[in-house]
C-alpha cells in the first residue's frame, strides 16, 4: 500500500517517467569516468532499467559548467555501442546538441533527443524521434559566468513556448520541454523557476526536470547544515524537488539515483 492509497495525499496521481542519467564521459560533474568504459556503461544502464527507469539518457559529452568540448567523432564513438545494446532492453535517449551525433544515436536505436541547445528539432522531425527542448543561457563553457535576466520565469516560458510552436509545425509527436535548472542560472533563478513550475506545465506539453545532484542543492543543504555536500550526497535535496515538481504536474524526472526515485514515486502512489 502506498501513502496515497492510505488516504494521505502527498501529490496528485499523474504519470511520471523516470529518466536515468548515464554519462559515458571522463569528466561529468558527479560521476565522470565511472561509466566511461562501454561495458560499465551498459551494465549501469541495464541496472537502471531493472530499477524502474522508463528511459535511459545516454550522454557522451559533459555539459557541466566550463566543460571542454569534444569532437563529433569522439562523441559518437562513446555513445553508439552503449545505445546499440541498451536499446534492445528498453527505451534510450541521446543527450547531445550535435546533429550528427543525434542522427548516429537514432540509427543505433535511440528514440528521443534530449537537446540542451533546442536546435535539433529538424533531426527529431526527420527521424520520427521525440524531442526534449531545454532552456539554456549561453553555452556550457560560459553559462555560469554571470547569468542575468530581467525576469527569468517569463524568459524561460517565452523561449519554451516558441520551441513548442516550432516542433508542432514540424509534426513532432512527442514534445517535451525542460526549464534548464542550472544551465545559465543562479541559485535564485533556479528557485524562481521551481516556484513557477505549474505555469510551465500549463504550456501543454510534458515537462522534463533535471535537478539531480546539482550545485544549487548543495548550497541549499549548506544553509541548513552549515556545509556544502558533494554531488553524491545530495539525494535528499533532489527528492524534495521531485516531491514539489510532481505535485504541480512535472511528468519526467531526469535523475542519477533511479532506484531511490522510483521507490519514492511508488510510496507516493505515482507509479
């Protein structure tokens, strides 16, 4: 029995997808190098499916602040073998902003493009893939230098609304939007977006949310405990954002900790 079934309403019962983050990189902010080897990556992806992930999101290039870009060929080399194997066992997404990488990934078995640039709509349309359009101010190399907005919520909503229109005109059937927590945003910007998630959900397409292990959670925890905590110790903060996000209609959660997230969703009666 879940808490929801017992009559304690934590959140509305809405369909929620859990998207497992699989970084096939040597330099991602929390697990860089851990799954750089294809065999390790495949085993981790299979574990994520077993733990309840709806989708495994494979990325071959770190998009952490200040990350060093890599070539198209290197990114393809990293992700294609992993996608080929995992797509035999469940649904796979490619996390990239490069068209050639997205095409190679789709041909290898990926059925969704998780696009931080929001520029790969034609790739998704041409190949019949799902498309996740994310808001980002700047590039991974400079996005956290000094992000400034007149009104971060209005800018994000306007930007994502435009992307929805573009995708619909192209006939993309599966459209997601992501407000881009941590991508060109300060702590205060992130909190303003989280507080306004219900407005973003009202745009009419499913909303992705990625808060997992991000630095703003460490800063919030530090305000309570007095010290920042490393990325791998920020699970409680992420679950708190998930509880809030699902209560206002967010329907896809991009996370590192698949099992803990799925356990929470089952307890809350959301899966």
